[in-house]
């Protein structure tokens, strides 16, 4: 129980930015995201350290905990040791959006349940990355993909690259 409380507290520090900041990012609808797009599978810790390496390239982040924060505000956080978050107003496909809205609409559920594990796929640019400090000392990196995010269930991606 203490572990769940600590996990929820940590996740709230990572993921609770202002909804206005999530909505201020360009919220263009997701374009046709074909499965034929070649994307790079990236661990959240690699993206946190080497953000510029993946600029303007299609990537897929592995095992992010995602939840429905508010109207047109979906958030994902790394489930590892880094403070990385993805805020978006658009989630595709519609079935993934409906699943998150129904089953992952509370922070507590998102950080404790594997049903909220997804592999977000997106492209971002230099203007879509924000760094800030939370809890007075911890660096957090927030990415706002302008064209939205395609959510792929965590079980659909093999653990090997």
C-alpha cells in the first residue's frame, strides 16, 4: 500500500503540469498515421538524455503510463527513474482514446495498473520540448507532440529492438 501511495505521489509530481500548458501546445489533429511509417523504438531514459537526437523523427516510447487528465488532455509518464512526460490533446486510434478515457481516467490507476501501459508513437520538434524543475530540484522534461500521439498497447511491442 505504501508503495502504491509513493508511486502515485511521484507520478503526480511528474505529470501534473497545468492543463493550459498541455492545451497551449499546437493541437492539430493527427494525420494519417500508417503502420508503414518506419519508427525508432526508444526507451524513455534514452529520450530524456538525448532529446535532440530524435527531433523530427518518428519514435515509439516503450512502456509509458498514460491517463486521461481532462478534456483534450492526455498524459503519459515514464515508469522508470526519469521524469519524462508526454502531454497531448489528440490520441489515435479512437479505440485507444476510448479505452484510456474509460479505464485510465485517474492518476492512481495509471501508475498502478498495467492496463494503462502504452507505447506512444509520435514526432516532435525542438519547440515541442520543455524542461522545468519539480519539487525544487528534480529536472522534468515534457514533450508536446503537435500532431498528437498514436497509442499502441504495451503488449504489442516486443521487448527486443
